[in-house]
């Protein structure tokens, strides 16, 4: 039997019982829709997390004083002796360092006119903007001379600009941070939320201004620095560079062999890798959960095809009697099962796309319905059709023509 004839016969058999065919496809439709929606949500979540992490700087190594242990308890970040500007100069000499961001931070109340807002203030050097990928969309950044002179300049995030200067140009305007007057010289580019934190809710001023006038100095370390971020040059392995950096810091801070570090080094690339592994596991679990409904739909297809074989036993015997081979019968019923699953798969793909978009609107999170997801979903439905349709088709092909013709 030619493929075209087998396909035509299969479609005629499906259209002969439209309601039963639709109900059989329903399980496949739900399964494919579930697979598409789950994979789209998983991909969208992965892209959102990737974009958030990328704003942190994938090639940055963040350093914070602290993590010393006393009496079995960890002091935690920020509890140890802070760094100094000499430490920053030493790290700048390392071959892998593109920029070394140094900053202190603290919570302050910002007042502009009659408006006020509590935010995070960063006292930073000029490398802060390069390492943290911060640009000024309005105005400009402060320079090294402004840092050395302790200029009363401030750059504000988009949230601050919107809250305190809604509808007006903030450049050149005066604000007060804990009653210290500052002049706004720029508005920083938007970074959005990262792990629930608004990265546009901040004020950045020269680190000398922050130390001397707002955040205060350290009682033992002159020109202290609480946080450092080293931007690593392209081509360097992040894990190896982290090990080199930790060795350099132990030397700088004169930590003896066997003693614990009194600093923390965080590798953003390691965060990305962990996220990727977690997201892959999460995606597999979602796909497996959705695939269960697809398998249930496949069982339904097999049951209906077995019923169809029983109902059409005389027809099968007649086809064999006029010359149809067993392979022809097998092919016809396989095409019927495949047709049921593919039609259900196409309809389910549309439902899955619509369901993903609806979930995105209702849950306010991104989804990514890529062509590869649709191909995977349709391929899965085709495999289900072939797998669960083979047993009924094989049973039909193995019927004895004489007994089949005698069947009532």
C-alpha cells in the first residue's frame, strides 16, 4: 500500500468517529500544552535570572572584610579590619586587574526641597563605574580629582530621580544627605531589580566625601575601604584568578599560614554556574511533570486504537483478502495513531503558547516561547503516537485473515 493511500485511509477512519477522535486527542493536547507552557516559563525564568546576574558583572570578584572566626562563630562580612587605599593600589598592579572598585556604603536620608527619601549611599572611587557597569544617562561622572579633593558631588539612580525630582531636571540641583549638602551632577543608567533589590535606589559620591563628611572614618585604618570589586580581564580563568587574589590578599593582610582568612571573596561567575545548574534541574523537573500528562494521553490513544482494531476486524480481514500485506495494515494503524497525536500536538502547541502568555500576564514574569520548544513538543507528541500506536497496529497486522472475516 502506498503511503498516500495509507494516509487517506487513516484520515477517513479518524473522521468517521470525530467525537471519539477529538476526545482521544484531548489528552495529547493537554500534555503538549503543559510541556510548552512549563518549558516557556522555565526558559523565561532562566533569561530573567541571567539578565539580573549579568548586571552584577560576570567577570567581577567581590571582596569584603570579615569572615574571621572566634569561639566557633563567624564574624561575617564587614566585621573584620577594613581595607585601605594602599591595598587598592596593590591590587591594581595585578596583571588580571582591569579596574578595582573601592567603596563604602551606608543608609542615609536624602532631602530635596520638601521631599525626602531613605536610600543607600555609596562613597566610591572612579573605577566603581567601570567595574559595576554604571554610566550617566544625564549629566556626567565625577573624576579622580573630585575624589582626591572630596568634592560635594552626587550621582543618583533613576528611582531617586523619579521620587525626588519627578518632572524636573535634577542636574545641578542640591540635595542633602544626612544634612550634608551635595550637588547632583548626573543620573545613572537603569539597572532594575536584582534578587528583589532595586539597583536604581542609590546615591554615589566620592569616597573621600563619604568618609570625611557622611559615613565617618575608621578608628584604626586611615582612608578605610569596606568593599572592593576587582574587574578581571578577559581570558583569565575566574577560579584560578580567585585563588591568586586570595593569596595576594593574605599577603597584603599578613595572614600567617594556617590562620583563617579575615576577608570574603565572592565569584559572580560561580553564582552564574550554580544558577545554571539549578535552573537546568528545575527545567527537567517541570518537563518531567508535564510529560506525565502526555504519557497519560498516549495511553488513551493506545486504548482507543485497540478498540478500533476490534471494531474493524472484518475490514482488516477484507483488506488482507484482497492483497494487503501485514506491513500495510501496520502502517495504516500507525499513521492513524500518529495523525491523532500530531493533530493534538498542533492544537496543544497553540494552547500552550496562549497559556504561557496568560501566565506571564497574570504572574507578571517573563516567558520565552522559542521555536525549539514547539519542535520539542511536537516531536514528543509524534514519539508518543508511534510508541503507543505500535502495539495496536501490530495486533491488527497479526490478525488471521480467515478468522478476521468470520468476526462478528
